[in-house]
C-alpha cells in the first residue's frame, strides 16, 4: 500500500459526462477537444453511505490550477 499523494476531491453530484471522463469535473468543459483531459486522481462522489470513488478528469487549465499551490498565472 502506498499513501495517497493528493487529498481526495469531493463532489456532491457530477454529470454523466463527468463520470465518463468526457467533461471537466471542475468547470464542466468538454474534454472531447484536442487538448483532452488530465486525471485528477480519485474523487469521492456523493454524501455519506452512498458516496463512492471514481477517477475524475479535468481540463488542462483546471488541472494546473489545482496542482500548484501558489503559482501565479
Ligand atoms: Zn475545467
């Protein structure tokens, strides 16, 4: 077992497209574009006992915004 390197993201509800990795989980942008999606790792979806974990994707802009802490743009 290895320790997780990132905190697990949490979402109350995401769309079908976001489930499938077709849309950015952060801004909803389509990832069917040339740029494609970047994995954010695993996220917890839902609340309480009905929560589950899936791998989620973000557009490159959102992914870079979440990866770094204090890097200016
Ligand atoms: Zn995005």
